[in-house]
C-alpha cells in the first residue's frame, strides 16, 4: 500500500462511494446467478480482468508477475489493468455494465457497492479465511457478512529522526510510552524551523490520538455514532494544546504536503505515518536516518488506526470461481511475502508474520499495531462526514474541540443507522 492510497482513502472516499453507488444502480449486476450475498459462483472459460491502483512500476510488475504465475497454473488468462484513476475507471466500468472481475477496493468504498449489490460476497468461501487478522476481516464485513479478502495493510506508528533525537540529548530510554512523555520529547526536539512532531491535520492521523484516549467515530459494530465522546474531546484537547505551544504542527503549516515530506525535510523531528513512508524516505530522503517505534499509549492504553484494501470481486463477473482461486493465490503467505519484497506492503495473513518480521526487523512496530488498531468507519456516507471533519480539524488550533465533535456527531447520526 502506498502513502497515496492511505492518505486518499479518507480524502476522496466520499467521491468514490458516491460514484460507485451511482454507477451500480439499475445495471442488472445480479444477473448470472450472482448477487451481493454469499452464494454460488459463476463459472466460464472467460479470462479474468484485474484492475489495480498501483503505487508505481514495482507494484505493477509484481502483480503482473503474480497473475502470469497463476495463469500458467490454472490455464485462465488474466489481464492486469493499472488504473490511472481507480475510482473513476471502476465507476465507468460499472456504469457500462462491464466492470473488472477483480479489483482493489478500499474500506470507504465497500458500503456503496454492497448497497447496490455490485459486490460479490466471497469472504466465507476463502480457504484461508481464518488466517487474516480479525481486525482486517471486520474492515471488510458489512452487516455480519465478510465480503472480500484483505490485500495488505499498515498501521500508524511514530517515526523518529535519530540524528535530531541524539542532538537533543535523548536516548532510547526517552522513547515515549505516554502522552506526557511524547510532549516532553517534542519540546526538546523543537528548535529553529524544526518542530518536535509534525503530522497531517486530518482524521487519518489525529484519529490515532482518539483511539489512544479510548474513542472512535463509530462503535465497533458500526451501528452507533460516538464522535462526541469524552475520550475524543480529551484527544483533540491534547493535540490542540501542543499545536498552540508550538511543539506539534500540521504538515501544511510548515510548508509540507504530508507528514513524510515534513519529516524528510527535517521540518519535523518526529511524525506519525504508516509503512508507506519507507519508500518515500528511500527515494526522496535517503540520507535521513530514522527509526520506527510504537505510538505512546494514551489515557486508555495503546491505540492506532489501520488502513487496508481488499480484493473486490464483481457480482457481474462471469468467472467468479476462477476469481476466487486467483484471490486465494494472491493472498497466500508465500505470494504476500513476495509482494512485500517487491514493493513493501505488509501481509494481511498471520502465517506470514514471523518471516515478515525477520525480513523487516526495523518495521516490526507497524505489524505489532495490528493487535490493537481500529479501522476507519465503513458506513455508507461516513467518508463525506470525515471529509467535513478534516476541514474542521484544519482550524483545531483556535476552535473548540467539543463543538467540532458535536458537529461530526450530528453528521454521523444521519448516516449511521
């Protein structure tokens, strides 16, 4: 998963849902015995089309190689389509009645496709169903139905510039375990144009503090809006306090597009990001030394957010049986580890954990976070609410956290039913 995927999942999710939901209406996507609910699979001699939203040439080649390997084994041809605009091209495919058989699908788009019965629910048919992290299965379950196999994922953790850390007189003993310690470290690291902690001013980052305080936007079962909880107010109050004392900063306020850029340019000594930052650091800021540690615990303990995509399957596909076999191949431990080496994603299956940890020791905190991470809301319309929440978070430095969250609560109550 690239940094772009994770960042865009929140920013443009509402557009994705609206476009795909609109495109699916009235197109007869339940034909051929397929439907949005679990049931029989279509079967034919037709080839499979796989549409992906690639992070670059390395990811495209890795997926093409995997498709070629499976085709040789199965005898079914696969056409890999690297989309230049995944949401738009998926929308066009659904609208034309010819969507790809298999495609990358984000958590914020699943509800819209389920509503118009455009998505095949095959999760319970997977032979490796029990191998996926439970939290990821929840991300792709709607009303108790597991729809699609998690492709890969990342959690948010704390990234530390080790040179600036040492320069500030800090050691491993100072790695923050609590909010108070994080604030103390940030103060010591703030010097000149460098802020102690810089991150994107959006729910997709600040939500980690909400989780650490024991809060969330929507209840775990997805049936109740919980935005205006005391825990969430406490989280925003904490962030606001340190934005105002100058030790925390939003990336845009230091002249950066996202936390990784601010960190790479050493405008921030620490940042909060997912494992997609590693590619950016390697390609754009190879001389910046850093380490990854778990985010400090908040008042309620450890907490973070996770971001993921799944392998969606079209209800209109004429060859779902082959599609299911292909997806099981793609999500096998061996293939996911191959993908990890090729372009960096973190495997979604537990059976790959030990090998991945051994191969990626400096990044282990990202995987450790899977034990306590919470996913972003998947309710239809929630992405639009989050987009509005992001707009309000831009003014957090001067705004009232409780007022912001009350507004979000009202908006969420309209879509969470």
